[in-house]
């Protein structure tokens, strides 16, 4: 039906006859000559329709945007002064000999080159949205990225093995998506949050190196960078240490970025302990392009008369951190208020600050702030020395529970860094964050929870702390961050049943419950399970970064909204009573789901 793609016709084909198929991107009538920009997945080609072929010309007159066309014609050079260097076919045009309308189109709800379209409109008419060159480019990039992952892993001896989509519900983490069983009344499968347990079983089974590019499902409260179903590059390997796994995965990511977008990532990637990352950047996925850092000052503020600072400085689990903004004394009151409002999103109750007008006068004469009069000279001296503040700078403070300060000032650091240009100019800044804590304490539940998941191995030297002091226990866990986004994370797994049982006890999971939920894993570990570990990368997030897209939804063909709805297919939706009866389900109450946009 065709000889070439539109975007592949170039000056090497001048004088040759070609047949192209695609969509009318734009039609222009220039006083007797009609120009049609024909578009397919590879790009655009300019079609010239002369009136000396009446039948073809009549067809061209009836063509409108998004008509599906087949054209045959001769390639020729564009007249001087009309060359378009921005497209591959910009030096040529095709003189049309034949034109066939394969399918007309109704008037599209938006022009494909329109900008500032609402996301709801785009998702409602996703098929048309996907025709846009930008979306075509994003999904081709996604394909190239997945191919690069496969190529590296295949060459490194990893085997692609599928794991089940219908599995057992093990609600440790996000909520499961449940699937009712028709043949087992009252019982449910769960869609996998990750193939974690199965890939461990594959290691015990002796496959040595496994990978899978697979869908995972989490029924969690959604944010801009989350989807209820997402794609994971899942990797597991046996007989490799924590350092060896990190080294191999670093090679993998460098190769993928080089292959997919010709980007050279640094070699080696820097490494930060989790404690250092939180201390300096307030985040376990710090954006190292931003040059600003947090500084701890609580120890200097224990005896100040400013009660907000003194109470936090003397409390357990509190933190007071300072963030110096060079030249920040020029910030307006409106800007400071906006930043104060911003940190409120993260639970901060305010944002104290000091403007350093004259660093030689560490008192109310040289320092401008309502809090200066309540801080003694020694405290002010310490703050200025540790932050390295100079005349004309501004110092922001966070004083609250450690998590609130880290979240609030960590986010503020990143925002101000990019807004005010405190960046190092590097395109890509990867960093490994290692030595994560094994556990987080949940004060509401009054129990320890796993930082990663319950199958992460503790550091060898911290194994004894599982019983005596879980809060001090560090894990063989590692995350890879890039430009402030988490690309993936993983750990060395527990391969001895006795240690796995210890971890379950630390998490408050009793012997019976552990057997009920994870008995198949505990049993398998007893059959000579090898040391093993791995990680999973988020494909959607990696491609989002590569594409420079605003939202993860721009790199997924048919994504859900932030309310976990598909506007294109109107899912989720109700089902008829017969289906419910077959599944042994009775609805307790009918709830009208609020849809984000009507189909009208």
C-alpha cells in the first residue's frame, strides 16, 4: 500500500516515485495549488497538488484535517527559500499524481498542534491526543528505553520470566487490587504490587539471573507521579553482594541512557548514606543539581528564649535545620509568604527566617527578623558560622518533628534552587542512597514497619539489633535517584528462614500470621536458598525524565486520571447483577462515582 514513511522521504529520493499513507495534518489552498502536510508516525511530508490533474485535484479540494489518505507522486526538491530545516523531509516535496481518501474524519475536537489543552480533554479524546507528534515521540522513546533495558540484561545473562498476575493478597504496604474468584466463593486473588516474592522463589529455584518488564498495581492515593497500574523493570540475581549489584545496575542505567537518548551519565555515580542525604538535603532522593544544603543548628538553640526553637531543640525526635539562600535578603515579603505557604503543604507550621544585612553585626542592627531578639549572641554566631552566611543572605529555619522539617525544607531547597538559579548546570545528577534504616516506627499503630519491605536483609553487623534495638538496625537497601526523582530501589534479600522469622517478629507479625501469609516463602527458604538480591526500576518515571515531560501520564499510552479513572473507556464502571451473582458478590450500597468530565 505504501513504499515509504512520510518522515523518511529525503533528498536522496529526488526524482523517484513514492507512495505514502497517513493523515492530513494541515491543508493549505494557495491560489490554485493545494498543499497537504501528510503525517505518519515518522513525521511530515509536504504534498503538492496541481490542478493539471483534475480528478486528483478534486479529491484534494475535499480533504480536511485528519482525513486518512494514500498518495502517490514524484519526489522533487523544494523551491529555493521554502526549505524547512526542522523536519527530515524539509528539503523535498512530493508532486501528487494520485490521491485516495482511505477514510474521512469528522471535525476533531481540537487541533493537533494546539497547546495548553486541558488534560481531561486530552484523556477523553486520547486516540487523537496520541496522534500528536509529541506523544508519538514520547511513546517511541518509551519503546527504545525498554528495548535498551532488554538488550543490556539479555547480554548480561538475565532471563525474562513471567510471574502471575493473579496472586495471593499480602497487605503489607499499599492496598491490593482484589479480584473475586467465581469458582471459590468468598475468596479473592490480588493483582501484584510487585513480583517480589515470585522473583525470590525463582532465585531459590536456581535461575540465577531474572528480569521482567511487567505491570504492577497499587490501590493507593494518587499523586502526579503515580498511577494505579505502572510498569516496572524487575531484576533479581543470585550470588552477588550489595556492592556488586549496585555496580552492575549502574552500568545498566548508563547504557540505557546512552542508547535511548545519547546521554552520558557520570561514572561513577556518587553514593550517600540515607542519614547523610536526610541531614544535608532533607530527602532520600535529593536533586544534586541544586547547590543549597541544610545545616543542623538544634544544639545551639537549647537555651534560647524563643520557645518554638527551645522546645524542639530539647525534644526527642525533633530537628532544627537552617537553609542559607545566597543574596536572599532581596526576597520580597510576598515571596517569603509564598514560601511559608508552600512548606505548609508538608505540615510545617511556619517558616522562621533571618535576613543578614550586615554579617559584622550579629544583633538586631545587622540581622533583620522578629526572632533575633530572642536568640542570644552565641546562638547567632553558631548559625552564621555553620551556614557560611554573608551580608545580603537570608537564612530559613525549619523547627519541628524530624520528618516534617526534612519534607518541608527539602522541598523548599529544591524549589528555591531551581527558581533562583542555585544549580550546578549539569543535565543529569544521579546518586545512590544506601544504608537505609530497616524499620520506621508508626506512632499510631505503635509498631515498627518495614522501610522497604519485610524481605530486606539487615546489615550483617546489625543482625543482633533486630531483637534489641530495631530503630538502629540498618538494611542492605539502596535506591537510585536522578535529578530529585527516584528511578528505582532494591535490596539484598533475606535468604535464611531464621532471620526472616526474626524480621517478622520485629514487625509484630506472629508465627501463625507469617505462616498464613508467607508460608510458601518460609518453606522455600529451607531448601538451600542462595544469597540473592535485586531491584526494580520504574519505567514510566525514567521515560518521563528522559522526555522532559510534565506528567507521568504523558509517557503512558492510556493512563488513568488522578482519581484513578479512564476517561476514554469510562472505567471503572458498574456491572450487571448477573455478573455479581456469578461472583457471589452483593453490593452493600450503590455509590454514584463522581466522574471528572462528561462524555457529552
